[in-house]
C-alpha cells in the first residue's frame, strides 16, 4: 500500500453526500428480502452485482428504487443505517450527513414515522457505541410534484430536531430547481439547511446551478461539477463560499469519467470541493475508495487531500463548537503524520 493511500485511509473524515438507501449492499438486500418474504429477481449476490451496469442516471435510478423495495419495517431502516455507519466508521469517517428519500417509501405505503425512527435509532446507537456523529438530510424527489414535496416537508415537522437540512435528488431532466422554489423557501423559514443535486452532465446544468444559488439560495451544492464550464458561475460560487459535494466514482458509473481533474481545478480555483461516496453499494466505492481514486487520477498533493477533508468539516451543518472539535482531530492527525 502506498504511503498516500495509508494517509487517506487513516485520515479523520466527514462525508456530506451519501444516500442511506444507496448504501444497501446486496447481502443485506437478500437478508431483508428473506425476512420480509419478498422475491428478488436475482438468484445470488453476484448476479445482482453484475446487474449494476449503469450508463446514465435513469438506468441507475431504476435499480436504486427497485432495490429499496425490501425496506419495510423500522428494524430494516435501522439495520441499513447501522451497516453504513459501521462501514463509515471503519474508514475513519467521524461525521456524516446522510440523505434519505422519504417519498420513495411513503409511495410504497411505508409510514414516514417507520422510516425516520429506524434511521434515528441507528444514528443514536452508532454515536454511543462507535463515536461516529451523524445528522440527517431529507431529500425530495424532483421527478415528483412540488405539492408532494411540500406535503413531505409538513410530515417532517414533528421530527424537526432529527433533520438538519433538506435536499433534492432523483431525475433532473425536466425538473429544474425553480420547480421547488416555494418548498425550499418554506424549509428555510423552518430553519433547515438547504442543498440540491446538480447532477453531472445533465441538460441545462449551468442554468440549474445558477438557479440553486440565486433563486433557491442554497447553502451548498451536491455535485455541481459542470459549473466549471462557466467562469462567472465559478467566481460566484467562490465569492459565496459554497461547497460542492463531488462524488467521483458515482461520476464514473454515470458518465464514464471520475471528473478527478475537475476536482483539482476546483481546488486550484479556490472552490470548496469535497469528495463523497453518493450511493456506495451501487457504485462500489465508499469514501476512501473515492478519495484514493481521485488522488491517483489527478495527482493530488497531500495538501490538496487535506484541503478536501477540511472543506467537508467546514461545510458541514454542525454547531460551530462541534465543527471546531472535529476539525481539530483532523489537524492533529495531519501534524502527527508530518512528524512520523
Ligand atoms: Zn447523490
């Protein structure tokens, strides 16, 4: 193992872009299917993984929604979240902001309460037993209506203290940020942090990125790699200090390119890029694999790798004192490695 790889793997990290439903590994999918008496269209884990052959966003989403059909009970959501947090902890993630897609479950007749209670129980458990801190971000499905998103926002209010922010995901084509202007304005009034996916190489990408900034007023941007096509847009992102949650292995699965050089360019331009795993069970890479692949492909220096990690802590939605404490752990690690 190279020294750089070891440095990355042991580094204390924050992950800001991971969909809990996208962490559902085939093994757990089979276990839950068995538990719930659901027949899967695959005979084995290997056969299922072989079907993870995506070439665009819709082909991934089809598999993603099909996969989460095995999640039915509070215990299922708890087991799913525990599995992610255990893996993240093993990769030295000390803080995670986790997306969940309530509408993908409520449309199947699963109660909102079932979903969030299961996830929450796992978060509390992992914090106590493993010391990994996490917060939840509720995503609206952009290919559903704004009315449905608003109803979901209202459903979330009794659990306001369990959710730190809201996001927007699923199929971007024909579903621009401004479709959800009122929903996000209401979310801001309720005190949620705001983020939105601007997926890679989508139609009207820079227009959508500009909308998230100017019409929605997001606090950060998920993906957003195509901003690099527009210098004025990059300048605006830098000036507003907006972080971007880039997911290189996800990019490779969806577009054929890691966009690793783009990550380097962002850093060189002073944009607050971070590296994350997105849907690691489907794209076959957690945060360390993403950081290692990006470092190798773009030839990032150790300072640039540390910058990615610092950016993630700074862009997190933690109270200032906690943010400082976690960043301190990263800084102590970097110093200890410089001496060694
Ligand atoms: Zn995502």
